[in-house]
C-alpha cells in the first residue's frame, strides 16, 4: 500500500511538472507572437505616417508651384 501511494504521488508530481512546463512553453510562444505582431503594426504605422507626411508636403509644393504660375 505504501509503495503504491508513493508511486501515485511520484506520477502526480511528474504530471504536474510536465503540465507546468508545457504551459510555460505555450505562454512563451503566444507572447512572442504578440510582441512580433505589435512591432510589425508599429512599423507599419510609422511608414503610413511617413507616407502621409510626404504626400502632404508634395501637395503643398504643388499648390505653391501653381500659385507661382498663376501670379507670374
């Protein structure tokens, strides 16, 4: 009976330890994917902002050029 109980406790310990390790591995993978997605989104927003700023600058230059053509 005592040997059976110690085997049961050992099996429970192995199961619990393995479950915790697998949980940590899964958490690490999800966290890594979320961080990567965040960085990609951040980079995309930076590029979008840069393009919008350049586009606004080009529009401003075109307007100034057109005004010069009209006034001259």
